[in-house]
């Protein structure tokens, strides 16, 4: 109840880097594997498609979260945080998560179903991030104000991949 009471959106961040363990826990909470025997995750996924990938943009580069290995794999060595949103704070906050749907994992679903279910699934993941952040005193906001086409190009995404949402995470800015 306390975490739900403390859940809120914030658009003011410290530039302090998140410790590796905090980032690790954040990603596991977001969409990690909580049932190793089945590979199922901390957030629901329609038809268990698990079509959402979490990309992590930091000052050091862009990484892809591998839930099976609970590891980050570098995708780009450049800082693309500013490209993850239209708000100024995205360039300075330590972490921007980008939720990308891989439509090729969604079988014979129609385009409308792919768009609907991937948006819902990204929303579940984003809420897990909100609740984790509330529990750890971190600031976060989920964002749809993203130039999705430009970001997909910057991230070098494939034709079946779609940027769904972005979410900024960091320590609250001191007042």
C-alpha cells in the first residue's frame, strides 16, 4: 500500500548515475524472469509472446536487456539519451528505458492486435518500473512524446521492431 501511495511521475532528475545493483534490480522488476522453470516474467504478456524488449540508454551507450541471462548487451557505444524523448530532461537523466515491440514474435496476430497488445504489455512493464522506483526512492516518468521513427533509426531497429514507449529513471533532483 505504501508503494502505491508513493507512486508518481517526475520530470526532474539528478544526473547521479544509478549503481549497477539498482539498475539490475530495476530491470528484473520491469520484465525479469520470476519463474525460471517456465521462463515467465514479472509482467504479463499477451499469449506469452514476450514481444517487448527493454533497451537501456545511458551516457555510456545503448544496451539491450537479456532477461534469460539477466545481463545488458551493448548495442551502441554512443549516448542517445536525448533522442529518447522530446523533453530536455531525457538528455541528462542517467537512464532512459525504451520499450520496443518485436512484431515477429506475435505470430499471426493482425496489425491491430499487435499494436494493441504490445502497448498493453509495455504498460505493464512501465507500471512495474513505477512501483520499483517508488520502493527505492527513485524518480520516473513514462513518455509517449518520442519521435519513434527517428529513434528507431538511431537505434538501428529492424523492420518488425516498433518503439512503443520510453521511461526515464533516476534519482530525484534536489530541491
